[in-house]
């Protein structure tokens, strides 16, 4: 599957060449045709590098927390990768830039590699890019790799969940109802971080979170709840301890590898599936837009096209069957 | 495409038979094999029935607003359909039930048909169910059909956006930052409803919302902002006027029909595409789980499987080409 150029770039990533790493990340982000063979070469289901997702509403101090974690892991001699997911929107751009400035202190440290990922096209695209970038960072021996997302929409949660362990960051005073009522929000974090723990309302928040966690049907999957202050650094040690026990006790490397592999495969199936279906529709109607025209003219319906796509599948299988009999 | 049984059920829906309608909605929800031919028969890209999505954070009074809109449209002689989207979660179930009780006053009115849709399986499933249920309601001459969702996650926004017009409900005091910082949240509503307008903080909220809307690049698509109090009923007339002008001035029936058709087709392409890709993977590895095993054993990678799916597509097209030359 590997061309010599893809092979060369994969080698550069593995040998920790920073310019090679940057180049491959750009290829992943731009959907370069060499990206799949490079990723195929770099992928290791049992990689030891841990990826940590950090998610939560804006204003919960995610960037400050990320910054603290970078400092902590650097002190322990780790090379740290960071993916900062920036959905480009007129409503978030400004504030986001301000946040990211806090990470600048690490930008001259060669042991830290920070990469911002923009929202190119649809959200599925950004999720695919993050998924692949995590594998590239891991192959270049960055351990851990932190993924920080904006907000807690479905897309952001999905992106953060691509990591091996997800931290959900909550703070007192942002409105407990809003923070926790969102369907299933508590189910997305392996660790719930109660940040800004020096603020009033921390007791109520912790009680509320614990009461909500009591409702989880499978209590063996109950996330740990850690109070900390990213600003002062208090509680960061407890948090990193919780991350370690999350790996060793809670889940284990093998289970993490299986979960990660499933997630990546499922997401690639979704991506390629849409591509396949679009292609079939285009083959028949010239383009998806052409199919829309046919529907508007009353010649077909989206449901008939859906049945055609299912039927195509059945025919294909029958053809394969024929071929096997030859 | 129609079997006589599907034809019979489609007729019942069109002739406004309530039991037939309920039955078809259940078939749609359960993925019954007759659902696609029935939907094919009922689908009308230029249907006159208007569908209205209502979305916003919990606690913003969406159910009370829905209730008001039902009352308003009933007074004007309309038959009103309601789809209440309930993502089943231990963290939302209780509160939700309480909210929905408010709609009970309409439950004995034969001109109102309320249907709760649960989150069966993954979120894509619920979105597909809502998409199809809207077409069924429209075919049974319910006009308007209201879709009320929980929260403002990506999935909820997607579901509400399946409607022709979307109302985004905000309230003073829920934390302006949280309400509007979420990437692009303001872009999802055709009309922004500032509910609980009698509460303190309404002025600031309105200023904040307008300042955010000033940033939208295309100001012709700027949503209108309507203050109201769903509880007292004040401002509901202004809201329904805004809905009317949204249809007649802002977009027009033809543009709505085109947008709706595109959305439905795109969502069916996504759904069937995943099905197709899963099938191909299963054909090769026995099951998706079998592919995961192969990856964990180091025999392949998700990226190689992705390339196989792309390659399958290319081969298929080549085969078609061969066939055309015969």
C-alpha cells in the first residue's frame, strides 16, 4: 500500500522529525491522497501513547487546565502533543484566540507540539481529522496527547471521545441545570473535573454531580469526580493520579486499544459510506443536486433513492455470488 | 414500489384516519419494511404544510411555548401536529415528563396529534425517525407540525433543523455566555425567541443577541429577534407574524421545498451509506467486530479498510462501464 514517498514521510514521523510531523498533519488536514497510506503505516492498535480529551462549556477553564497538564507532564519528562480544536465561527473565534494565548508559554519548548485544527467544511470532517492526527502524534512518540474542544455539542463530545480518556470540565455558578441536564452529558467523561473549586457553589455542584452519577445504571463505569483549580494548580496531582488509575484499574490497555480501534473503524465506515452512497446517487442522477431536481420535479422521492441504494447493495451481493460460482 | 398493504396505509394517512396515522408513525419509528414504500407514496416536495422546530436549553420554556403555539393555531382552525423528541437518558427523563404534562390539556382535542419520539439506538436513528414523521404528519394535513427538542446539542439542532423554520429559545439569566458562545448556535434559528421577557436581564440579553447577530456575514439571513412570555401569552402574536413573514418574505415556499428536499436526501444518503459500508466490511470480515479483531491482530488497519471501501467503489464503476459497452 505504501509508495516510497509515503514511506519516507512515515519514517520521518516515527523518527520524531518535527517538520515531517507538521507536514503529515497538514496532509491529514487537507485530505492529501498520501494521507491514508501514511496513516496505515503509522497505525498501531496497541500504541502505548495515551490520548486525553478535554471537553466542557466555554468559560470552564479548559485551556488553563490543558496548560497545567502540559506543565505537569513536561516536568515528568514526557513529550506532550496538543490538538486544539477550533470550530471556526464568528461567534467563538475571538474568545478562543484569547484562551489559546495562555498556551504560548510552551510554544518555544521543543518537547511540546501544539496544533490547532480548524473546522473545514462539515463537522464530520473535523472529527475525522482529529481522529487521524491523534494517531500521527502517537506514532511520533508524543505521550500524552491532549485534545481540547470548544463547547459540549454532539460534535465536540464526539471529538473528545476519540481520545482514550475524556475529562468533562464543570464549574460552580454556570448553572447546574444547564451543565448537567443536557441529555447524557455526564456519560461522556471518564473523569469529571470540578474546576474553579475555590469558588462559592462548589459543594452544591459536587452534590449535584454525585446525585446525577448515582443514576448511571452501570456503576462500575461511574466516572471519578476531582476538584481542582487549574489557575492555582491545586488538585492537578489528584487529577493526573485519576488519569493513571483510569488506565490501569478502570479499563486497562487492552480494553482501551479495543475501544479505540472500534471508534476509528466506525468513524471511517461512516465517512466512506457517505462517499459511496453519494457516488451511487451521482452515477444515476449526474450529481446529488441532479437527484434533488428529479425529486422536485416529482420524478422520484428521497425514499425511492434510499431503496435504490439498499437494492444496489443486494444486487452487488448477488453479483459477487455469481462470480464465486464461476 | 407500493404493495397493496402499504398503499392502503398511505391512503388512511392521506384521508386523516387517526389510527392509520398512529400506526404508520409506529412503523416509521420501528423501521418496519413497509415504511419506505409508504413514505415514498406520501412524500410531496411542495407540500403546503409548514413544520416548525423549537430548540433551546432546558429551562427556557420550550414546552410552554409549544403549548401556546398549539392554542394559537387551534384558534385559527388549524390541525396541529406535535413531535416531542425525548432522548431517553437517566439525566433528562424526569424533568421531561414534567414538562410534557403541560401539553396534556390538548390531548383530548381531536385537532391536535402529539407524538413523543424516544431515542432508540444512536442519535442518527432519532433524527431519521423525526425526518420521516414530519412527512407523515404533513401528508395527513396537519399544518403546522411542531417539533420540540431537548437541549441544544448537535443532534438536537440537527433534528430541529429538519423543520422548515427553526425557533431558537433563549431566556435572561441562564448565562449569556453559555447560551451564545456555543459555536454557531445563533446560526441555527430562523427566529430567535427571547422568552420570559418579563424577567430582569432581558435588555442585556437582547443587546447581546443583536451584537452577536451583527457578526453574521450574510445579513440578509439575519434571524428576527422576538421577545415574548410563553407563560402569559404576551408576544405570541408577534412570533406567529414573524413565522409568516419568514415563509413569505424571507424564503418563500419554493426555497423551503428545495432546502427540505436537500436535507432529507442528504440524511438518507448518510444513513444508507453507512449501511452499505458496514455491509461491505461484513462481507469481507464476517462482521464489523471481525474487522476489529483483524486490526487488533495486526493483519490490517482501519485506514486500509477505508482504502478498500474507496477501491470497491472504483471497481464498481469500472464494472458498470464494462457493462455499458456490451
